[in-house]
């Protein structure tokens, strides 16, 4: 096809905002193309050179395009600038200037493949002298283009094509062209797109092999799969009812979703939820994933969370968000914001495509695939199958206490395959809406310590903290804290604590955790945290809100203050903690009601 013909279609598309009309115009275009031209034209029409996930950019700024246009039309750059000020669109300016300044030799930009080739060359020019090279290429293209062609070329290189041609409309048009517009066919086409994320591949396969040919589109390492999405539930009971009484519950980590593609040899590729390549942002995962995943090629999915490697505590979302989109200081950020990648699904296991297997089978594969001690940066998502609201609630409480934002209920029924790009009740999210940060600090008593790892090896990495219950005269645990200690404090901890070490759990301490070292309750530290939640492990104010559940402080952090002026029995009491919890619940009443229908 000649580029001039494509431009005529673009004029039609630009002249309508009606989806039906667009769909018709596009399907006519698709029918008129040769098979080899299909991918290029579909990308170009969306303002792209390659499928979106490849992130290919032209790197052409306004100033560069202005210079190329000035060169071609023989007017001063200042004239071009003035013209754009009036027209508001460099594309229109190009059209008008070329019309009023006819060039010798100007005829047509050529065929679609010819134009596409030059555009790719523009995108690929990089390094020293690349700006000049880009101008030269663009000028040569504009130099032989008709004015209308020039308008679209300029808009394309500047990323302002905006024909309104979206993926869904292209899928409709493909269904019209290759499946007589029938609904079933449309579904199959969309499914193929969800697996390949590449309209070019889908269109070419359709043109060559018809609808049945789509089945042959394979999962390919380096080509992302559109993520399966979750529905919501009003309560855990509601969630279970939708799952026919039984589901796999997983921690819902509050981080960044990543899809990791591991080729048989070489570095993994990481994709974000939006299918952008984000590999460079997580160099440690590129190093560690191959150690943790036993079989390759593989495509796995999970949530990447910031974590305190010593205590294992998950950090709030704000931490990992510091690493998102970062291009500089990558090494420093790797140190400052360590991450752990919690895997929750597998799509490709060796050469086996496993998306169509039911979830329990995929989970079993994932458990085999992940080497338990392969890397401390890669772990399995915590999971538990539950068939009662009580069990689900307990798991939910634990998830919250461990720093997650809720749980994901996942169907384990026949048919629970991985549904790329679809949102449905096969996955149901249930989260505790975030309440405001705890207004007050809490003075907690050290009752135990956990050995440090990594940078904290040979020292204490985290402390088990309790509040005081004067009625029962005992110390009830409410968190494990590892954050907020600077290096000096950490180094001084063993000396400071050793005189309180005791060989067994002191009778006056109540907790569901077993630390590496028990401590006689003596030392008081001031802590801050995000909020209080219910926990099946901690025992502060146990039974007061719900049978079996105590209170836990989420995201605890040492403020740096040693309350040497306080004895253990002067610490915050369980009753005070309960008061804080209740005031927090009142502020977020609807969320809390939804969270604990059992009361
Ligand atoms: P959505 O992804 O549903 O459009 P969203 O981006 O706002 O919505 P959430 O509502 O927080 O995300 O919930 C879904 C997300 O939860 C998933 O996309 C994934 O990133 C994350 N997640 C955390 N833990 C899990 C898990 N165990 N299984 C699946 N997803 C998980």
C-alpha cells in the first residue's frame, strides 16, 4: 500500500469520533493490506512503531522537527515557530508550509514499508550525532512527501497522531475482517491479544491461518501476558460464597506487580502491570531470579515489596514506590530500599504452557519451581486454603499484622485457569481500607530478640515488643520491630540487652511468637506505627475485640527514644492500646464493619 492511501484513511478516521464508523474504516483498511503490511499499519495507526510493551521511542523533539521542516520548506526556523503558534499543530504547519512552498522533486513519501523503514531508522539513531542524523532522515522523508503525508509524518514523530484508534476498536475491526464480526470470533481474537500483547502478531496470524490459527500463538519469553485481574467482595463471607465455600487465600502484598520472563540463558526481563519493561529498575532481581527459579524458560508473576531484610518485615508501599520509574542512583536505591519478590503464579514452566491448568496445579508447579533457599529476594506468596469465614478471618488478620493490605481469594475449582487480561470472580481481593496513621506513639517493653541476617548478622535484627496489662500483671506482645534503628544503636543493642537475657519465656510474658532470645521485661522503647490491627499471634488486649485475636501495630518503627525514665510497668497498657484501636475504628467505621462481619 502507498503511504498516500493510508493517509486518506487517516483523514477519514480523523474526521469521525463514532466508534462504528471507525471500526468500518479500519476493517476496510485491514482488508486492503497485504499480510506483511498488517503489523506495521496497525502499529502506525496507534502512533507506535512496535507493540507498546517494547517501548520504542522516536526521540524527536519539537525543535528537531521544526528544524527539519525549515530545511525542507526553505523558510527560516523562526517562521516555522510563528506559524505553529497560530496553528497550534506542527503537523498542520508542515502541511501548509509545504503547500505554499512547493519543492522540486517532491512527489510522494512512497510505500508504507518505505516510510516505516525511515521512521525506524529515526528511532534507532542514538549516541553522538544522533540528533543531526534524525533531522537528516526526517528532512529526507518530508522532502519527498505530499503536504498531507507530511502532516501525518510530523504528527507521528512528535507522538501527536491521536487518531483515536484504540486496541479495542482494532480488535473489533479484526473480527469484522476475519470473523464476519461474530462475537465468538471477537472473543477468540481478544484472547489471543491478551496472551501476546501484540496486535501485529494477532492480525498476521489471522490473515495467514484464520481464527483457528490463533491457537498456535505461543507464550513467548520477552512478550508480556496481559495480567489477570481481581474482582472485589464486601466481606470474607461474601468472598467464600462466590467461591462455593472454599478458596485459596493469599497475602495481598502492597507493592508492584511484576511479570518476570526468564529465558533459558541470559538475563530475565521484568514487566510492570502496565506491561512496560522495568528490568533496569531492579538489578538485584535480574541477578537473583535465575538462582531462585529451578527450571527455564519460565514466566512467573508476583508482587515486589520493599522489605527489611533483617527482620523480614514488609515495608509500606511508599518505600517501593521510591524505586518505580527510577533511572539514576540505581545502586544506592538497591541498598536503601531492598525488595523481595513474592511469586503467586506461573504461566510458563520450562517448555510447558500452564496458563490453562487449574490454579492448584499451577501453585503446585510454582512451589516446585522456586528454590526455597535459592535467594532471599525471591519467595512464594503466603497461601492457605480455607473453607470457613473463621479460618479466612484468621488468615486475613495475620496478613494485616504482617504488613499486607489484605488477602486475595483465588478459585481452586475446575476451570480456574489463568485468564489473561480479564477481571472476574476467579480472583477476589479483599482489603482493609487504609486508615490514618496512628496519632500517638506507644511505649513498648522489650521481651525478646530475633537474630539479625545480612548486614545485621551476629547482632539483633528485631525486637519482640509488649505492652503492660496491669490487671493480669503481664506483658502482652503487640509487634516485632526492626525499623528505625541506626547502625550505632544496633551495634550497642547486645550490650544493652544482655543483662536481661533469660533462657526461657518469662511467666509474665504472653505472646504467640518465639524469639531467638527471651528477655526479662525491663527496657522501654518508644515506637510509632501506621495503625493497629487484629492479629492471631499477638496477645495485647486479647479477646477484647474478637475471640482469639490480639492487637498488633502495623509498620512499627523505633523513634530513637529509649525511655530509660520508665520502668516496664510504666509502659503503655493493653487498655490504652485498645482505646487507640477503638478510636481508629471509629474513624474508619465502614471499612471496619466490612472487615469483621463476625464482630
Ligand atoms: P487491579 O489490579 O485489580 O486493577 P489495583 O491495581 O488497584 O487494581 P489492587 O486493587 O490493589 O490493585 O489489587 C490487585 C493487585 O494486587 C494485583 O494486580 C497485584 O498487583 C496485587 N497482589 C498482591 N498480592 C497478590 C496475590 N497474592 N495475588 C494476586 N495479586 C496480588
